[in-house]
C-alpha cells in the first residue's frame, strides 16, 4: 500500500495584513499628483475594460475602466487644481478621463462648473474636449448649457481661427431654442471670416439653425447668403454650401439651378476635393442644358474626371453623361436635322467612352467596390448591348473572388456572348458547372441556357450548347446541375423545337434519377410535349405514376397530369390505362386545389366532349412553342428603364425602385432645372468659362473667383454640329472646339511693349489678385498643328516679342506658363498678366489675360488685349495653323 501524503493544516498560516491594504502611492507622486495622497482614478485596481469597450493598438485602455465609487468626486478634486497644474500633458490626461467616463455612459454632469473653468486655455486639445462635454450635456441639462453661452460667443471672436471654428461649432451644436438669439450674430460674422475653416463651419451651423428654428432662419435671409457663398474662393466652403442648400430645399427638389450657377461650379470642378467633386456632379443630372452645344461642352469639361481613381466620381460622371445625352438627343418627332444624333446614339457613344475606365476600376478595386461596379456595368450592358463584348475576359471568374462577385460575373458573361466570344464564354462556364458552390453551378448552367435561348452565339451555337446540357443530365453525382440542365433544355426546346432530336434520347432515364422538383417537372414536360418522337416516353411516365403517392411537390404532380393527357392524344393505346390511374389519383388528391380542379376539368372534357378532335385541339395545341427569344416573366424592360433614371443609387444594387425600400416621405424629389431650358434653337449658346481662369489662384495663393453670370465677349460659341457629335476622344476634335475671336482691325504697331521689365513673384501675385476674373479675357482651345518640345522653346519665342516668363512647368498632359509684359509709358504703362496652357494631345492653346493699370477706357483696353493676342500668335506661328 502506498503511503498517503498528510494534509496540510492551513490554520498554521497567517494572512499578511499588508496584502489586504491598497498600495500606497510613491512619495514623488504623493507630493505632487494627486494632492493629499488621493488615489489616482483609473490607477491600479481600477479594473479592466468593460465588455463592449473598444480596445486596440494606439489607445490607452486605462481610460475606459469600470467606475468605482467616488471616482467622479476624485475627478472633481483634480479639476479644481486644474488652473494651478503646470504640466500640459497631465491636464490632458484629466480631461481624457472625464470624456472617457462620459463615453461609457457615466453621468459626469456634476463636473459642469469645473469643466467651464477649464475652458480658459490655449491648448486646442483641451478646449475641444471641453466643447464636446458641453455639447453632450446641452439637451439634458439646458440650464447648465446656458452658463457657457458667453464663453462660446467670446471664443467665436478669438484671434485663432481654429478656436473660432471650434467655438462656433459647439455653439451651434447646443441646439437649444433659447440659444437662437445668441447664435445668429456669430453665425453671420463667421460667414465673412477671413479663414476658410471658420466659413465652412458657419455654413454647417446654418443648417443646424434651420432644423432648430425655421422661422428665424427665414428672417435672417441665410438662404440668399448661401447662394452668394457659392462664389467663395475656397472649394470646401462651396461644397458645404451645396450640401446645405440641397438639404434646406429638399422639398422643392434641391438647390435652385440656373446657367450661371451651373457653369460656375463646373468651371471650378478641378479645385474641389473628391467629396466636393461628387457634390457638384450630383447637380449635373438635374440641370437642363440650354442647347445641344452647351451639353456637349459640359461633357467635354467633365471628361477628365473619368481618368480619376475615385470610383464614385467616375460613376457620377457616367450618370451626368447619360442625363445630358437624354436631354439633348434627338427623339422621334423632333423638328431637327436628320443628321442630329438620337438619344440612343448618344448613349452608345457615352458607353463607348466610359467602358475603359469602368472596366479598369472593376479589375482594380476592393471586393465591395467591385461588386457595386459590376452592378453598374450590368445595367450599362443592358442599356447598350454589344459595347462591352470585347472586354469579356475582364469578367472571367478568379479563384480569389468572393462568392457574390463570382455570381455577378457569371450573370454578366451570358450578356457578352456574340459569335466571336461565345465559344470562349461557354467553355469558361462549362468549367464552373462542377464548382463546389452549388449556386455557382446553377448560374453557370442558366447562363449557358440563356446564350442558346437568345441565339447570341452564332450559327451552330444552339445545338452545341444543347449537347453540353444533355451531357449534364447524366451527372448523377451533382443533382443540382442535372436539374438545372433539364430546366434549361425545356426552355430551349420551346424556343428551338428542331433540337428535340438531340435532347430526346436521355430523357427516359433522366426522369428516374433527377430528384429536384423543378428539374423533374421539366423532364416530364418534355416527355409529354414531344413523346410522339420518344419511344420510351409512355413507359417512363408510367413508372412515375406508380410512385405518385411518394411525390410531395405539387408542381411535379401537375406536370405529370398534363404530360399524360397530352401524350394520350399522341399514343392512345399505350397511355389509356395509365391515364385512368393518374385521373383517379389526381381527383382524389386534396393536397393541391389547382391540381384537383385541373384533373376534374380534363376528366369532364374527355367524358362529355362530342368531338374528340376538338378536345385534342384544346389540350394538345402548340401553345407552348415560343415565338420570341424571351419569356414573358423575364421581360423587365420597364424596371430597367426606371433604374436608369435612378442610376448611381442603391436602386441599382438592390435592383428595385426607391419606393420599395425607402418610405415615401424620405424619398428625395428629383426636379430638373431651369424650367426655361432648353432655349430656342436660334438662341446663342452660353460659353463654358475656361478652366484656366482660376488655376492661377492655386499656384499663387490668390482668392478670386470667376463670375459666369457675365458672359465673356471674347469667347465665341462653337458652330452647330453638322453630323456626328464628338465626345472628347471619340473622333475629330474640331467638331466641338470653340472658335477664337476675330483679330482686331488696328495695327499691331499701336501696341508698344517695354523690352526690359522686372516683376517679382509677390508683385505678380498681388497684381493678378487685384484684377477680378470678370475682367479676364479668355481664349479657349486654339487648335495647334503641333505641340512644343519643351517650355524653353515657348519662352524663347515669346521673349523675342517682349513677353517674359514668371514661371513655367511641364505636367503629364500640358505645359503651363505664367507670363507678363508692360506697355511703354507713353502708351499708358499698363501691365498684362497672362496664363498660357498648351495641351499636348490634342495640341491646343488656351490664354487667360488680365490687364492691370494703364488705359482705363474699356474699349481701348480691349483693343490692346486683342493686339497682344495677335502678337502671341505671331510669336508661336510655327505651331499655329
């Protein structure tokens, strides 16, 4: 026997009393922080993060700890010494602890007074956390929120623009009705602030004021101010104005649009951020071009957006193009030239143009983005069949694709089949039939059937695909494939009855081992419909009738009844006995009312009809043979047309109209503006201001904006198209170019320029900004025979004519020059500041000229500008036609 170890007597051990007491703070910490040896909140023993609290790298979990009793009071003590604390980091730690407790749902409103005292600091981090604290407790503690009003109003006038913006945001976020009188004046002052951050914060504050008190908003006339601020030099401010106006005027269809507003925003689209570009592009579908020429100019202006990597901007541009094509395209009954492009022609041109960028984004985006883009591509393929056919390989399934993307690609592949691509596509689909994903196999079979049904594969494709489907009927180990193949064959034979000789042989044995109801019903239908040419058809159906009691699906029973009755008129002696069996079983079957009624109808018709031929005509007619290549239930043309109106929305992803998943009161109205467009055909086209007008503000830091409401007399409208319409990159660029102004009749000798002019960069910037863009003369897209090899060549040619270069540079698509020259003092001594942009392909020259000083007579000044333009043309004569 083994000796057992003696049990230890724990009564002999004593517990150390120091382990039961909380650890003492170090002497250094006790002397300084916190005072009076107070334990630090969230220190040792405070516990770990509560369930659901976020954690991860870069975040201190000690802030998100379970609250212990008395810790809010401890924070109060720390905040009372906040003013005397010298360590900025410790101040931030205290504030972070308060915000962390507030985030966890602990009521720290008792610290409101102490937090108000902490607002007097120059540390933006602390100030921002205090503002967050105030906004959080404003609605639940309105009396406390009013205590901070004077402080926030005072901070909204701080010398630091970041403090002004933060204070204004906090003031508007209090959202208390009694705060309106304190909010209006700081808001109005912020809209005139010299810093863009304060202005854009003020614009968003206007929206908060609108939702808080609409009457006060209307009295303050902020609506008109927002429209004026669309001319703000900062694009982020303009973006916020667009968003706020759209929300304020949502009941009337969004912000009001007219030609000056729309062209001004399009002129500055290159200045906006990606988010801002989307805001502007969303306005284009709502704008009705004044005439055809303006529509084509807008398309050319937006064309560079298609080359961006932002998928949202590309899709928004596609929608803009389609809406413009729909607005300016010729429709049946239009009194326009026969050569004018129709709506369908323009949309096909648009699809040709957007095909490359869309396919590129599909191949290079994330999985989520790719799925959405595939939905848009599917919709565009339905809109313009055949355009994407040559890109079919881009829609092949990759092994690394997630399931939902694979399914979308398989559905699209069937629509890309033509006589050239069908063999490759069918072979690719054949490889996917045996995929481990059952849904993938089903979709592959259905896609093959769709290609044959629509006869899009060319000569011999229908029979070839039918043979593939027949082979799939014998795949007993993959029941879903054989079932889908039978269903596809049933539809295919209805559309192409001549292939029944290919299909008939395996049907009698297929009915035995196909288990899925849909597939089994399809085989039974074929046996009954074409049983006259299938010798074993009656015996195959008889075996199924014998197992009638084991059939659970009503669809199989109904198909069996109909097939037996039809086969009876084709082969009466063999079917008569089995017809009696199925009639008896079906009339006694109460599991399906439709089956029961159909059986009684057949029974009474056969029993009481005086003419058997009449009965045969009724039952065994050829009504199942299709005269088109599409089933009635698959005709979704009406839905597709509705979805095109809501392109670039969730409707495309969900494939249903907005009213199906959005409540009626939340659906945004879509109203096209202005109502007076399109203008009469004889009206002059409005010129699209040139991109170069505001480009120099980006280079030199200016703050001026263009005024498109005043058309520039030097920009002539393009001639009306004589036939085909070119959308930048489709063909001859001469179709849409803007004609240059006619040369001045005055002699070039009347413009005398100094040969020695000195101008610094600061002086150049100041003079450029001092001249409003409304006074700038713009010559757009002068065609060139060839482009210069480098900037030095252009600088040297202009220098010989006393036109000097301030700065120049080469970009991937263009050369850019900032030029200047000065008149002789005898002629006024005025400066001419010039921005020249030379596009590389197709070669073209764009000039923006600002006269500064000199002769104040507008007529004479215009004459001198015209002469300067001719002088520049002479200097660059070897490149101009």
